C-alpha cells in the first residue's frame, strides 16, 4: 500500500500541482509538501506529493551501482 | 530515476549476492523486510532465490490490509448496509474477509461502496452527494495517514458535514518494538520501509540499535536497492555492530517530511491499536483529535456490529510475525487461495501468502 511513484512538477497553483509521470499528466495535492516547486521531481502517494527526490543522492546511488560492474568483472 | 541497462543491473546484483554470501560465512541469518511493498518487489525480482540459502528474508507486519483486524472490517461492513451511507475505500479492502462477509459481497448485494485512489476522491464524492454520509476507510501506515489527515483538514475548511473517516491507521515503529519485546521473532536485521521513512525520518527507529542491538537499513524498492540494503545489513552483522543506516537517501532525508508530520499530529493522536496477529500494541494507532471529532465516523454515526469471529485454522497471525512460512499453513494453496482467501495475508497483493502463491515459492508443492 506504500507504493509511490516519481514525477516532475510542471505547474503549480496554490496547493495543487500538475505532475508528469511517464508522459501522462495528473493533478496532485502539495499540501503535505508545501515547499515543492515547479521543476522538482517528487514522490507521489495516494494523490499527494509526499517527498522531493534528491537528485544528487539519486546520482550517487546510480554511480555506485554502475561502479560495481567493474568489481563484478574483476571477480571472474 | 536509476537508469541502468539489464547487463549493468545483472553485474551489480552478482556483486552484491557474492559479497552477501561471503559475509554470511555459512551462518543462518533471518532478515525481516517490514514493508509489504518490499515483499512484492523481493518476490517479483527473485531476490529470495538469489540469496544464499542460509540468508533468509522473512516478511513482517508491513501490509496495512493484512494487519487490519476483523472488528474493523465488521464495522465497515455494518456501515455499508445502512441505506444513507456510502463507503469509499482503497480497492485492497474489498475482498478482505470479516467475520461473516466482505465489502465485495455487500457491494454485490447493493451496498454503495466506491473504490478510490486517494482521500481527495472521497472528499469529492462527499461534496457531490450531500444527502449521503460518505465514510472513508482510512487504512495505512505513516505514508498514507497524512493524506487522510489532509482530507479532514480540507473537509473542515470546506464545511463539509457529510464526510467521515473510519480510522485504522497504524504506526510501524511501535509494531517493531512489540515484535522484539515478544522475544519470539529472532530477527538478525531489519530492512526498514522506505516510504514510511520518507515521512517519519530516521529517529523513530533509533531504539532498534540502541535498545535491542539490531541493525536496521532503510531501503528503496528497486531490486538493487534491496540487495544493497541486505549487503549493508550483512556488513554490520559481520562486524558485530548495530547501526541505523539509510540506503534510500535519494528519497529519505534524516528528518523525513516535517510538514506531513505536522498535519498528521494536528488531526490525529497516538492511541493503542489492535493488530491482526500481534494483538493490542500501545501507541501504535491513530485516533482523530477532539477538534476534528465531527469527522469521526464512530462518534457520529451509531452502528451495531456483529460479534467478531476469527477464521479457524487461519495462521495469518503467525505469518505476520515471521513465525510461520505460508507453505506451513494447512490452508495455504488448498482452501485458501487468492480467488478464495480465508485470511487477509492471501487477499492483499502485498500479503505474504499472496506473494508466495503468486510468485511460486511453495506453489508447486501444494
């Protein structure tokens, strides 16, 4: 039930944001995330944006996973 | 967000599984994934089969539908039978058996039950149907509870007088404490729920390492996130340390989401709650504060509920505490199947029994 999906905020009016997810747009409430801004990637759950995705941290995780490839190869 | 080729994912997964095997060095270890969404991701991606046999992933009490007790369902079913009431609910609740019926059966017999994806849809339905009492079945953990709290605040602001909430929200950390305090679950480490933590942050889990000396890692939901989190747990177990770590830093800041927590505590207060399988756990539920009592279904719409009965032989309670594998239940795959569930763990797509049945673990032995 705690499934949540990431999307990008395209527009915002008061507590309502238009968010793009995989090419589809939908409206979600930003009442639980008032600091969200246009251009932010956010995590959505049950009609609400609940967290801003930290792009720097996402890049770090991705870089780490990609780096492991070298170690996996060395191990062979 | 994490765009990788299949080949890259395979190689990273191979690295993690190899290291996990080395670190375990033959010891039998039990790691508990607390969250139902993790359970599904683990089964779907075949992580249980990738891990060495001696490192076992056990599902915990993290499927909100599964831990909702019969009494709550019986109450919802009794409300649905009233002609002036309309029930709004997440779809997962429909097939969950109560003592003698389900919401799906009641719907088939004419009760007005609407499936919604958000508490906001329930609000819209209430606004469009002023002659009906619209009850929202508020089920879910800390991720979902703030969305129901926000709906109550919006209903108050819009002066809606026909919107009610039947709250069964539950809190994860008190349940983990209860599991550990019981001394029966024998868990060597916890994979902690990523999206619950996105709201509550890291501090509420401090007691795991400080009081029980058990490692915990907040984990994301991609297969590699989960493997990395298992690897992080194994490093701690190998070094005989117990810390709280955060694998899911792209989503979970240390402090969580303070705005959501503020709204949650503005509307709800902590209260004791009954969990299926775990019984009553102190301060593990949420009840609506006095200021917003006008939206509390139980306080405003009188109802007589049938006497609650538990399904005999159903072992959901033991499964939810990680004490029993679904395949060891006499009903699993025989009398209890997804199309004819006897216990809640077979109903929800996130239920442990449903995941075992659907993704094959144990399926061919029955």
